[in-house]
């Protein structure tokens, strides 16, 4: 093997590791090793880059690696599970910035004669997609972290302004390849940075997970085209994988929420008041229940289905859910978990949450698997979930969630709901299930309510 082919071999192995790593991420059982494989691939790709002909300034590169890796490592170790979406957004933004700066550096470092269209085009795409992804992700991070208002921000002539920015990007990109003037590459970069901000600010905070997923595919695309400009195989493959994964995730999330991508990007979901009005339910009222009564209902049941939702993650009650499950199983009760694909605020949120508490994976059943079992369940225990069990999705054509597939909790013989009060879920709408005669409300923070339940069930 010649010295020049060592980096190529490293890139090839790295690319294979990315592909196998991604494959293993598809199941919680193999996800950890998948992550490790992909990380080894990234280390190989970095190592291979050091060996590329013409490389130098190793001190600066190492310094940059330390500056990037240290905060990344610390943040990843400390981040709370509920703050994961904004962390992903921040890291995604950094990916966008990398694509922007690599493409820009490549462009500015070459005399115009060296910019034939085949290389100029991917560089321009890298600059534009990288910029949009960079600033868009930072705004998404700000919204989820509470640094920017979660409310959709709107201003006059917003869409016209965005169209103008797009026109500037297209016109200056068309002029850039044949011009010596650097303004033609800086202009689309600046317009795309602004477009990222202008496009994400008007979207409500609750829609950010879908936005992040869209921006993720943008970053992937930016990395892949930058790879074309640099003739770097592993960048092309890694970028394509990220782009494709982000696109699939976006489609799956939109499908599970029964919303089109256009509605997420241009719609006004999440504008509804978070405190739902009880008036919508006429004279109906919710019926409360004490933890001791719940314990009797569940302790003497044959089958209990637990439905975790966003509130469980907020309360960090996952370990107590597992304790409750064990206490019930000791009494001979069959316990299963119903996992809705968009329960919580990020893909796989409930699976990750419950896996953290060592809930056996085979007990977590997807919506399609568990729905036929609800009519045999004595109790459906809903913990901090709302929209994913709202029957309006089946019956109310005017509801914003109409058509979204839901968990059939209302088919169980009894329904117990743990939530703090009358707060609405993500969609900001009333839930008729809470007023159903077979539903009982155990009001309180999920962690506190679960602690009481565990104590009561153990005391039976
Ligand atoms: P939500 O519909 O958001 O409902 C969560 C409920 O938890 C609220 O009604 C709230 O009521 C309660 N809650 C909040 N904090 C609590 C606490 N500390 N203890 C107990 N309860 C608490 O949740 P869901 O059913 O999981 O549905 C998820 C929603 O998010 C769907 O509409 C989905 O489309 C959307 N979404 C999901 C994703 C992904 S990928 N998962 C991405 C974007 C959007 P109280 O205030 O009364 O307690």
C-alpha cells in the first residue's frame, strides 16, 4: 500500500463503519455498539485526513479538535434526557457551520480559474445549505432552551422577505462561478444565514423536533456536496447517510402526527392556548381518584397497559414506573407498555426513557401491536400523555389532530390518567377521554403520583 492510499483506505473503512453503525442504531439492543462503531469510523476519517498529501498546520488542527471535542464531551455527559432535542440541534448547527466554512475556505483558497462548474456548484450548495442549517439550528436550539420565545414570531411581509432572500441566493450563486469578485460567494452565504433565522423564527417551539429533523437532512446534504467538492469519499457517504436519515425521520414524524411538512413549516400548530378550556366539554367534569383506590384497581387487575407520555419524561418518573411494574407483576398482574411513535418530544423518546430505567425491551409494544390488546386490559394507566390518546383524532374532523393514529386507551375497561391539572398537550386541545365515565384522574406530578402508587400497591 502506498502512502497516498492509506487515507483512502481509512476513508473506506470509516464509511463502512458509518453504514454498519447506522444499521445497528435501528434497535435499542444494538444501538450502543452502533454508536461506538460510528465513533470509531469518525476517528478513522479524522486520522486519514491527517495523512492526506499536502496537510500541514497540525498544531492548529489539534487545537481545533480539542476546542470542539471538550465542550462536546462535557455537554453530552451532562445533558438531561428532556434536553436532548436542543442538544441535537446545537450539534447539527455545528455540522452546518463546518460545511459552510469548508466550502467557503475551498472557494476562497482557489483562484477563479480553478473553479470549473463541476466543483463550483457543490461548493455553492455547501455554502447555502450549510448556512441555512447553521443559523436555523441555532434558532431551534434557542427556542427549545427557552432563550428565544417558543411562540411563532411573525412580522409584516415575512414571506416576501424570504422570497427575496431566496432570489438573492439564486442570482448571486449564478454569477459566482465566472466572477473573480468574492462578493458573489459572500452574498449567498449572508442571505442563506439570514434565511435560516427567518424561516425558523415563525415556527412554534413545539414543532422544533420536526424542524431539527429537516435541518438535519440539510446538514447531511451540505456535507455530501462539500465532499464532492473536496473529492472526499467518506464525507460524501456520511453526508448522504445523514441527509437520508433526516429525510426519512421527517417523513415518519409528519406521518405519525398526521401533518404535512408544509403545515409544519408554514402552519400555525402550537398557537392554541396551552390551558385547554373545559367549556368545550359542556357540563362534563373530570372525576378524581386517590392513589389508594388506583392501587386497588391495578393490584387486583389481570392486565394493565401503561401509556407513557411527555409528562413522564418531564417528571423523570421512569424508574418509578419500573418499580410499579415490578410490584404489580409480583402480584401476578400482566403489565405491558404502549408506545406511540410520537409520544414525548423526540423520536424514540419513550423507548429511551424506559430503557434508562431498565424496563425489559420486549414489554414495550408499538402502537400497531398493542392497540388490539386494549379491550382485554382491565386498566389503561396514562402517565403524562395527552394527544396520543385523544379520541378526537378519530372522531372530530375539525380537530388539528384529526386522522392521527392514536393508542386505543379508551377501549380498556378502566382508564387512569396521571397529570398535574387541566393542562393541554402539545396540540393545545381538549381531550374528551379525560371526561369519559370510565376515566379517573389522579392529579399530581407524575413522579410524586407514581411514588404514592408504588407504596400503595406494595401495601396491598
Ligand atoms: P402531550 O400531548 O404533549 O401531553 C403531555 C401532558 O403531560 C400534558 O397534558 C401535561 O398536562 C402533562 N404533564 C406535563 N408535565 C407533567 C408532569 N410533571 N407530571 C405529570 N403530567 C405532566 O404528550 P404526548 O401525549 O406524549 O404527545 C406528544 C405530542 O408531541 C404529540 O402531539 C406529538 O405530535 C407531539 N410531537 C412529538 C414529537 C416526537 S418526535 N415525539 C415531535 C414533535 C411533536 P398537565 O399540564 O395537566 O400536567
